[in-house]
């Protein structure tokens, strides 16, 4: 999981859940020392050997980045340097393409690899002992995770505006995930008409559930007083049963 603020270089695209090919560990190692902001086609490409699958190198770099964020590589990390064993294992470790979701529910996978198995393999190969708190690889039962951006990126803002902004983002991500698919309708429409169709159904969803929407805004104003989960659970149920194209 690369840092959310890090721009991802645009190279080869992989399909969801597609296995990421193995790469040369030296390519990952060189790439590790190229710090963002990257200049695509220059810094990123030049870090790799000729003919390398740069997209695969990047994804395997991101795997290591995730492990460092969770502080799982402490015995093998020395400042910004990592032991060669980390790159060697990362070059071939089982990894699948897994696009991040901004709204996640129980059972959703958090990573395209198993971070705990990665650490265990490091221990076996290097003989270095390490005790760590196992990282959950899926969203647990009864849990949800979601992310949203602040208005203008500032934490100092009007609470009402912030609550509406956060609620709008969460509602959109939820509706995209749970509402009946409009793909068939949209595929036969031009861009302007498709945008209008999607906007109309989303607006209807909000209007039909305006009381819950207001409760969600209240929860974002003060999460200590208003529990989020019951509201989100009910909105998910409403989205799944939304009449959509029958409206």
C-alpha cells in the first residue's frame, strides 16, 4: 500500500486479481532509492534494467513500502536501507493486483499479498527472529473502513461544511458499490447522457433517504455522540434495494 499522496507511475495495467510477475531484485533495490516525486519515463524507468516490467517493479516496491508503513521490517531496516533479503523475497513473493477501495466491508481483502507470510519467510531465510503483531489481511466481521478527503485539504474548516463533504464522499462510494448496476444503460449512452443518468439515480437515492443522510452528517459532526455503523448499515441495505432503473 503505497502512500495515498504518492503519484503512481502509469505503466502497464494489470487486471483485478491478476498475478504480478516476478522481477529482478536489483531493479526493486534501485527503485527503492529513487524517492518521489518521480518523473515518469526518467527516474522510474532509469532505475530498472533494460526490458524490465516497470509496472511489476513498482507494485513490488509498493509491497515493501506497505511493510515498512506497518513497521514489519524493523530487524531488516537500517535507516532508509533494507537488507538484500527483503528485495530478494519481494521479487518473487506471491502478489496479485488489488485495487484499493475507498469503502470496504467485512471480508474485503486489504492487500494483494500476505504481509504476515512475507515476514515469516524473511525470518526463515535470514535466521533473524522477530515478534510482531499480526496484520489483519481482511476487514473483520462487523467492521468497515472508509476514507475521504478534507475540504481543500485543510483540517481547519467549518464543521458543517466538513460533515457534508465527508458524508457526500462516503455516500457516493457506498452507492457505487451497492446500487444496481447501470452499466448496460450507460454503455448505450453518450458521455453527457451517461453522466446525467448516473447523477439522477444517485440524487434519487439521496432524496429517498434524506433522513439517514442527515443522520450521517450529524455523525461526522460528532462521532463520539452518534454511532456511524448503524447508519451505514441501513444505507447499504437501502442502496442494495434501491429501485434504480425501475424508478
